[in-house]
C-alpha cells in the first residue's frame, strides 16, 4: 500500500496548481466485496436491425429522454439514432466529403436541440452542430489540438490527452470563439508519448465527470475548478510512475508484461456512483464494475468477462435504481439460459438472434 500511496502522490503532482485536491473517496479495489448473485434484468429494448445499421462491438453511447445516440468506434460513419422503443431513427452527422457532412468524428455530444461533433483538423478542430433531423446548423473552428470535448453553457471543455504537441496543458476550457478561459494538467512527461484517443468527459444531469487513460483519478468539472472526486488504488495493476518517462514502445511493453488497469467509463446520479475499470493482463481482458451507494458509502463490484457475463460488459448510465447497459446480441443469446430476467425482459430478449443488433438492458441495482 505504501508504494501505491507514493505513486498516487506523484500523480497528484502532475495536476496543475489551480486544481483543487479534495478527494471524496479513496477506494482500494481489492477491499471492495464481490457481488456474486446474478443481477436482474428488469426491462430490455431491442435495437432495430437493418442492412445499414448493424453496429460493431466498440461503441460510444449517449442518451436523452427520447433517443439513444451511438457512434460505432470501428466505423465512425455518423451518429446512429434509436428511439426508446428501439426503432431506428437514422444517421445524424454523416461522414463524407459532400456538403452537409463532416470529414470525421473524434467525439460527439448531445444537447436539447441536437448533436455536436468534434473533427480533428491537425493543429485545430471543427465543432459542427446538427439538428436531430440531420440539418446542419453551424460549424466553428477552434485553434486547439484535441480529441474529446464537452459543453458547459456556451463554452467547451476540450482534452488533448498525453500529447505535448497540443501545448503545455492537456485540459482546457475555451469559449466558442476560441478564447482560453482555464487550463489544467501539465504535460510534464516524455515528449514522444502518444495520446489515448477515447472519451474522457461524462455529462451528468448536473455537472461533468472527467477521467484520463491509465490514471486512477476521477474529477468533477465546473467553470471555476477541476476537482478530484475519486482516487482508485489499482493495486498491482497501477501504472508505474516510470512509464510516463519511458519511450512509448518500452512503456507499452512494460504494461503488457505487468498488466494494467484503466477507467473506461464513469457515471453518477443523486444516489449512486458507477465506474467501469478495464484490466488487461497479457492477451486477457476483463472488467470490474463498481457501484457505490452514496447514502451509506458502501461499495460492491461485479467481475465481468466477455465469455461469462459479457452482456454486462458495457454500462452506459444510471437511471433511478437501474444501471443501463448496451449489450452485444451474441452474449445474450449464448447465455440466455442463465440470465436473471423479469417476464417482460425475457419476452423481449427471447426474440434475439446472434446476428441481431444490440439490446439495451435495464438492470436492477441490488441492496448495497
């Protein structure tokens, strides 16, 4: 434990001096009890399948009261929309060279009136706004190198990752005119280190959560501060501090040899906090899904592998006392006999075939 506390203290030193270092929770993964029972699937939505909308296994999903919006990270042809009955709405923000399209999508966000996409243009980015009916509304360019973003009012949080080419700080708050308002997180590591291109911002009903690849820290953001909220002790899977100064090839060789953990996804409601941690050892990948009940501070964790319970591999949010997952159809079909389902969920999921599109699962949070 002393070794990891030392590493955490060094990671805190990487944070800019304007960051507020108040931690709500220091969490040791090995101290969290494993929840052994099979969680109950209370409801399921089957996403419509047609010849043009079959989704891959690597997805970025966001949703509002009416639709699920999905970027297929292996295809990135646009943002696929499905209503809350699973019916296909079509593509918004199509990728292409024609007028009314974008040349690529690094990230996207959803708002009250439409979708905004982030497109990398080398030393700058384009943010393009579309209505939910796929009408182009506006496009702006910002003079920054970044790959993930989120909106706060009329301003944008942008993140460049571990990329010194992007400047001295890797997290910035900028106006829609490109004016720099705040910046955080010093790029004080190996010049050759390459950024991890993945979602870093997680919009809540109130506020924004933020995380970085390989870091044990989860932050909350607002206009005045970047605040550390959770600090996870990954134990033997913690990224060693020397990784950040190694040549990238040497560094990743070390990670592959020793194994590593990284935070993939986070969400929070008024009652619960959810974090998905990916753990890789050699060629084996698994996940630990952590749930915290905020009223009593208790935690549980689910151990997830693709073969055993891959239908719980990809959480996408919390709604009331339910965790929402997007689930790859073959994982459901192959494990159907051992699923814990309500009558309604069983009725829907029995319609799935291995070649079907994904299903949205609503899963009851147990007593914690």
